[in-house]
C-alpha cells in the first residue's frame, strides 16, 4: 500500500487543494465521501464483530462490552476538539494557499493530542470500575468491562495521534489515505478478535479483554504505517517536529473551533450513558437490547458520515478561496443528498429490525423484542440524520461550531432526557418511552440547525492567525 501521489520531498506543496468548480460539486463530494463511507463500513463491521464474538461468551459479555464501549466512546469524543479544529483550519489555509499556517496548525494539534490522551488514559485507568458500577452490580460484568477499558487506555495516545494525522489528510482533500488505514486497522482487528477473545491457537483466552487487545495491536501497526505516509505525502507541506514554535493564536483558534464541536460530540454519548442508566432499571435484557441496537445502527450513519467529512473539507477550502456562492452551493447539495440516502437507509432498518436483533441476541426473547422496538422507533429519526450531518459539516468547515453545540445541547440535554424520564417512568411506557425520546430529540435538533443555517452567518466566519 502506498499513499496517494507521494514524493520524497513534499516541501510546501498543497496538491490536495480542490479548485472551485460549480459543475463538479457532486462529483467532488462523492470523491471525498466514498473513502470515508468504506472506512466507516469496516469500522461498523468491527463493532458488530466485537459483539458477535463476545456474544458467544453469553449475555453477560454483551452487557459488559455494551457498557464499557459506551464509556470508552464517551471519553474518546474529547478528540473532536482537535479533530474538528484540525480539519477546519487545514482546509481553510489550504484553500487560501498558506502552507506555513497548515504546518503549524498540525504541529499544535499533535501537542493537544498528547495532552488530551493523557487525560483520557488517566480517567480510564483509575475510574473504569466506578463508572461501570453506576450501571450494574454484576461482578462478572464489572470485571470484564474494567479489564477491557484499561487495555484501551494503554493505546490512547496512539489513537489520538492517528486522529490528528487523519484529520490533516482530510482537510487537505485526501480521504483515501485515512480510508486505507481504516481498512488495514479494522480488518486486522476483525481477524484478531476471535483469536484473543476465544483463545484460538497459541493465544490465551482473554474473553472481553481480548477485544481490547486486538484493537491495541491493530491501531499500533496502523499508526506506524500512516506515520510513514504522513511524512512523505505531497498533499501537505513537509512536517518536522523540530519546526514547532508555539503560536497562541493557532492554539486559541483550534480550541475556539474544536471546543464547541467537542461539547456537541460529547452531548449524545454522555446523555446516552444517562439513558443507559435509565434502561438498566429495566434489567440486563434492556441493557443488551440497547447496546446491540446502538452497534447495529452504526451502519446507518455511513453515508451521512462520508458526506459530513466531504462537506467540511469542501466548505473549508471554498471559504478559503473567498467564493461564497460556490461554498453555499456545496452545502445545499450535500443536504439534499443526505436526506435522500438516509431515507432509504431508515426504511431498511425498519423492515429488517427483527432479523438484525435475532442475529446478535441468542438467549432472551424479551431482549430481542426490546431491540426490535428500538430499531423501528429510531428508524423514524434516521430520516433527519443525513441533513443534520450536512448542516454540521457545513458549520465545521466554516469554523463556526457554536450552532452545532447549541442544537446538540438543547436536543440532547433538555429534550431527550426530560422526555425519556417522563415517558419511561411517569407515563409508564417503559423502554419504548426512552426510544421515542431519542427520535423526538433528533427532530428538534434539525429544526435548530436549519434555523441557524438560514441565517447565513457561517459564510463570514474568519480564522485569523498571527505569524
């Protein structure tokens, strides 16, 4: 495997820049989207594979990886601070043809990756058991989940540095290189899963912890390969760690763009953890249904995730050129495409809800029924997932991440949690009340984003860096 259009001395080349072309907006959106979609598909397959192989151990193991997986992804969303800040600023400066600012942005993002990964690792190592004990007192689930999270903590800096490199490539208009690494890392992870989980061949049987070991090994090898490509690509200016010079305005811009995006990103999984607590009141069957349903739905966002990354890159580079009409056209076309594709995906989940749950839950018919209801109710909200991602991608590309933060805060913290509590416990609808609260909150979120998008202030967001 080799990176796209490499050369031994990239210098200040910016070959990832996408020239404004109104006639080929859809073509460029697709060109940037499909590698992300393929990478997301394999990543989602990995989540399903984790659940499948762990599920052979029993429902306790499914509950353990569901709970610990939610905690892990809750903390990993902190990486959105550097991910979004990096993509937005790299895309903007490449569009404006300012390689020096591109280079310094990436180096500052690497520093933030180190600091944030140390924070997340510490939280996972020291607080895994207390976190898990909030949701279950089952000793087997607690022991398995804690072991999994502590293994994942070991590889946190590897993962954060990988995110910075991938974000840099994406901001430069190269989504193929990160996609290749996702294929390698996740493909290897899927192969190693049964080896370490079930103890195939000479490998020890590590059960739930084995899923974490497989991930650590795969991510480590992937970072080594991606790093080699990163320092050889001609899509970005030559990066040397020795060139780092702290620039307060760059650091401030990364945080100003990334912090609201981080709050937005953490809102859904954090409120999801609170929902998991509500779900846990209804028993382990409900926990298994919710966890399996969430993992199954990871496929539902493949198209919209690809469109979001493409929109972020193209809007960022478009604003860097100063062509506002071209930039607005990119966003509008992404919104329309997202709605059409997501509607088709929602229909598939609604129709195939029962076969999906039967595949992963083998011991409890009650858990299957709860899971079927979950998928069918959430499918109604999936109709809006495509446009939501397009709106968010637009705001991220513009470096105007406050609208997404506000929409996520209101829809998740105010609407979703209050409705879930009201319908599940006071109206006595049970878990279905929680599922309906999620769907209603999605409708509120898109309404807020649409309002802010129509204001058009995102078109005039400036990113100023002092040399």
